[in-house]
């Protein structure tokens, strides 16, 4: 007697869930825009990695010899590399031994909303002496990084970041698989960090840039490889404001992933500029007759590369593995460049000094009190932010207009997107992103695949711009709520 209602219920549940799936697919706004290739749920392995990260003031060395005051996870900058297999869970206990509140954001990983690490939005700030436990199973394999998401213009600049790699067991095993976290530090002549983290000049321009360049916290990074070796290098730009344009000198790398996810086709990284937040994975085969030092440098705004690190080729040649470099399933959404935008965002800069009368300006100059400098999105300043809304499963296009003379790396939490136009010219990139660099007075259009519910942050990854207002909200609601 009891069985029948139960099985009827089961049939109903199957029908309802089938209906939900059909609705989800038909709600993709434009049938020419295929759903992203990464939304298949990951099969959990059951493995849980316990990690303890202690954020604390530390004294450390960046430049072999000089020491400075840093803020680090577990005593080093970068903090420990977290490396797991796709399907594994990580459980990170953050202990805050800093003199101020903090939090951790898992940049690029589609974590559950409550794990996203944005104080005041997804969690309360973690007060000094307190702990917070982050636990999630990354749905997508790839190269990511973790960093403080509170007062990043100081907490990141003092060293609070590290790498998180989610290895894909279906990808070929590279004999050498390295993560290079690139940073620039502003130090004085004695190697001490410049403590002026709120420089008006930096707020007004492109944030805090420094003259001391490190990879993995050292100016002397060397990667040893044999002739014929095949290497995967995962490059992460962790800088507060400065983009990098990687240059590999005499080597011929191929890009295999951008912002974590595999690219549709491998290509040389010649034209790639990595904004703060961006990642790029490259596949390098060392020629079998190579020997000596190969310089990896930065070509941003210069014709001769600035050295960042070296690949030292020594020893007997090894056989080069013959596997094909990884690629991913990336639908082409560039036709959306011709569609109207679902949302428009305008970036502008407000300066109380510039708005003031001549007399007031004279007074401000005399007292050196220049008033407020603020970065605005649609005329509003965080936390008085506008909310862009999206329905789960409906791809949508956001048009962003930069009315300022500064660059802005725009980062969206919780979802990947594609860049489909720059200055109204269609762009086909063949990869997803979570961060895109806008240059001065540029207009871009992005297509977002909203599949992760919650209210997420969309902000500039120049830490000072975000700190001085440049953040808004992106709310992804369930399709059931709107029906
Ligand atoms: Cu900005």
C-alpha cells in the first residue's frame, strides 16, 4: 500500500528534474551560443586535503640579502602551494594572527558562494585571533591562486597570496610542472617595503607598481631542465596593479590554458599581456641541442625584456615526451558582439580636487588636503553598489565603457566569461577568462555564463581602485525563482 505513493513520488521527481533540465537548456538566451564546456559536475574522489594557513606579520627576504617586514601565510611569500587532483576537496583553516581582519578569496575557482572570501558579502571578516574554515571541491581543474580579499592594496602588497593547482588526471603528465607567481614590490634603497599603501598618486593612476620583481618571492628563480625536456609553467600575475607581458627569449612556448581553463587551440603567447589576476599555462619543449641559460622576461612597455627568471639547461639530453598539448572545449560566443547588451557598466573617476572651484583648489594645494578620490562603476561607489542581475543558465552580455584614462583589469567572481569585442570590433579568443584588462578609454563586451548562484563581486583587480570604490554586484538567481 505504501509502495505505490512512493513510486509515484519518485516518477514525479524524475519528471520535475527532467523538466528543470529542459527549462535550463531552453533558457539559454540564444541557441547559437552553446553552453560552456566546463559545467559538467565533477566526480568527487572523496580525498580531503587539510591545510592550515596562518596569516601573520613576518620578516623575510625578497632580494637575497635584504630583509623587510612582510605579511605572509605560514611564514613565506608566496604561501604554501596547494596542489590537489580534480575531484578532491580542500579544507583550509585560516588563522588570523594579523593586527587587522582578513579573509581569503580563491581567485578563479567556482566555489560555493559562502566560501568566496569577500568580507561583508559572503562572510564576516576574520578578526585578529579568529579562525575561519573554507571547504570546497573545485569544479574545474586548472591554475588558480588564493589571496587576501580585505584591504588588498596593503594585504596583497605585503605578501598575502599563494598558488592553488587543481591537476586534471586526464591531461598528460609533464615531467616538470612549475607554478611561477610573478610580483613587483615597491621597496626603498635598503630593500624595505614602502609603507605608503594609500598614495594619492597610485589611487589616481594604475595602482601601486614596484621596481623589485620576484617570481615565487625571489629575484633569483632558476628552473633546472635537461635538453629535450618538456615543461609546463603556470604563470600567475599577483601584482597589485602592474600587468606583465611574458617573453620567453629563444624558447618557443605554446599556451595551453588561460585563467585556469584549457584553450580551444594552442598558440604562441607572443601577444599575451597578463593583468593582475590573470594566469597563463605554457608548454615548453627545450631543444635537444640546447645548453645554458634561457631568460624569461617581461616586455611591458619596453623592447628589451626585463629579466624575471631563468631556465638553466644542463646535463645529458632526455627523450622528449610526444604527447599532444592539452586543449579544451570552448564554444565560440563572438557572434554575441552583434547583439544588444543585457547590462551596461561605465567606469569613471571622481576627484574632489578636480571638481572644486579655483579658490578651493588654491586652499587644497596650500593645505595639501586634496579631498576624496573615488573610482565609480555606473556612478556609484562600493559599498553603495549597483547590482547586475542574471538568471542561471541564461548567457548574457555586459558592455563596459572605460571613461577614464587609466587601465582596469576587470574581475568577476563565481563565473567564467569570454571577451567578444574591444572598441566595437569583434574578438574571438578561443578561451574563457575571469579577468580582462581594459586600457584607457576602451570599451569591451563580455559574455558571461552564469551557472553559479549567489551575489558575486565584479571589481577592478588594481587593488587601490577596488579599495577606493570600484566594485559592484553580480546576482545570479535560480531559474526556478523567476518562473
Ligand atoms: Cu581599476
